[in-house]
């Protein structure tokens, strides 16, 4: 809970006030292009502990640190090798997070004791204005209760964090709707730890033979008693209260036949009545593209819970481009 128990709602024009709250050790929720984030001064271990309390987040799950620009890298990272700068020049600001060796200024609680710190520079204008007012980087995971779908609009962020944080900046809906891509470097290898809107295809093009792109399972395995290397890479995430069934397109018709009732919702990458089945008692959410599906996913999951749905059947998108990130979230939501 906040010290006063009251959460102040701020407009985008009041980011200076939000920065002052962060400077004083408070917690502020703010929009980014991916999802709404729950921020604290990344140099303040006590403030960052408040993030874990507000989210009910496991202490061994690292946080992402948000920067105003690459000029702040020396504050948070011991070094940034040329390959890191190539990737940051290509994908930052944007939905891209890179893990670099942390500086001594970053408290253990931010990295769960790991040597690497996850860093990103958001492109959302409200987030950038807030960070520009701060003289420090801001640690900010998604502004949801741990394990639940991330908030991609003010209403969802308010529902999760009202009374748990000092302020929420009421901004626009998030443009992307999925958490950032996370990579880490190991010599001439780039390992994708979490899929996002910066796709493997985009990374491969940017690398241009400078390094080899690895899938997460190709890297060094993490022992069960060790912290996950990056946020969102071990624990169950993004889960609605309803049971979610993630199915391939070829299996969707069978799943619908089995679960077609008033308590079922269907998420599908098609227009019109899916598969020719009468779905008058089923809540149907259709998407024009994979990007549209990704942008609306968490909002739809929240809508299903508000409707009291007991089962959500979600069609898995093709396993390429942003579809990989969307599949990752759906499969994690399905448990």
C-alpha cells in the first residue's frame, strides 16, 4: 500500500510531479508503448522493494530498468560492447530490452542478485517525458498483480494498482500491447530470452553477420534454484481467471464444439462466423492481423474475466514474426 493509502491520478502534462514522487521514493504507474509500467527510482533499493510488494512479485524475478536515452548507460552498466550499441542504435527507443553487466549503483534487488541488468529506452512520449524529468533511471515491470495479464490501458492499470501506488499517469492505450523483446549478449552470440515486437527477423537483419542469434533454449540452462535471467522467463504469467486453452488453427473447430456454451469466449484470427459454427452463446473476439491480436490480447482477457467467462479458446497465430511473441504469451497464459 502507499504511505497515504491514496493513489493520485495525473495527466500526461503532470509528469514533472510524477518524477518528484519517484525522486522521493514513491511508486508511479505510467504508460509505455508495450504495457503500463510500475516505476520506482532504480537506485533506491527501498523504493524498488515497494514494486515487489505492490505486485506481489517473487523476489527472484528481475526488473527492467528504463532509461531516458543511451547517455544514461554509464550510470547503470559497467560496459556496453560495440554489438550492444549496434542493437540499441537500431531498436531504441522502442520495445527492446538488452541485458548488460550492471554498475555498482544498481541494487541487488533490481537484478535479483544477478550480474546483468535489463535495460530499455521506451518510445512512448509520456514515458519519455517522465524519464526526461528524472535524473535517475526508473525500474518498471508491468503494472499488474503478478501472474495476471499486463495492463495496456489506464482502466486496467487503475484496477490493478489503485491504493497500492502513489500515482498513476493517465496516458493513451499502449500501441503494441506485448512486453518488450529481451536479449542478452555472450561473446559473438545474441540470445533471445523473451519474444516481443522486435522479432528474430529484425534482429537477424540488424546483426548482419556480426553475431549468431540463439533461441533461449539454445543458451545455458538456468538451474531451478537460480533466479531467472530476465523478467517473464520462468514463472507462469499473463493468466486470466478463466481457463485458457491455446489451440492451433486446425484444432480450433474441435475445441469450439466441445466448449461451446455461454461461459466460453473465442479469440480468433478470422473475420465473420469462425469455422461456420453457430456461436450465439459464445463471446467471439476477432482480429484483423497478428499485430492487432497482440495489441488487444490482454484487454480481451480482462474483458472475458469481466463477463464471467469460464473458458477462453485462443487460436494460436503462425509461429513467425510477432506471432512468436503472441504464441509465447498465450501458451504461458494457458499454463
